[in-house]
């Protein structure tokens, strides 16, 4: 279990195989395929010669898949959480960049462990 920050509040979330099943049932699509997409090795953030951020390419991330994955992880942790549409209507105010990174770590840990869990 981990926490996501939405509208200044900590919300419990969990990624398990059930999360992938919830995602597929709700969206008729694959969580891993949608969330990670094609990993082309291209930089999302580029810097200029001084090391300052020059550009951020937001087209390389499926941001809506990130919100869908957030919902599925929250729904995994709390079966009473509303459906996706109702959740989206009442949800705002997050750092999607940061929360997507948290989700990526949790999804990777669940589905792509390099070693057996401790």
C-alpha cells in the first residue's frame, strides 16, 4: 500500500494483479500497455548547455492512462471508492508528474520484479 496526494490529501492506493483486472474491466484495455506505452528511449526532458530545462515533451506520456491507473490503484485499496467517471468528476489538484512516477514504481514492482520479493 502507498499514498497518492490529491487535492492536498493523502489517498491510499495499492497495485496488485487485481488492479490490472479492474482497469481492464472498466476500460477494456491493458493497464501496462496503456500506462507504459512504447519505451522509445527518447528524452522527455531536454536541457540546454547550461543545464537548464529547455523543453518538456508532454506528448510522450499517456496522461489519461495515468489518471485511469490512479483510479484503479485507489479502487484496489478501497472497494467503496466511486466508479471512474464519478471519481474524475470530483477529483482535481494533483501533481500528475509526481504521482505518475509513484505509480510507475508501484506498477513495476508488482509486475516486473527482477528478483523474488523479500
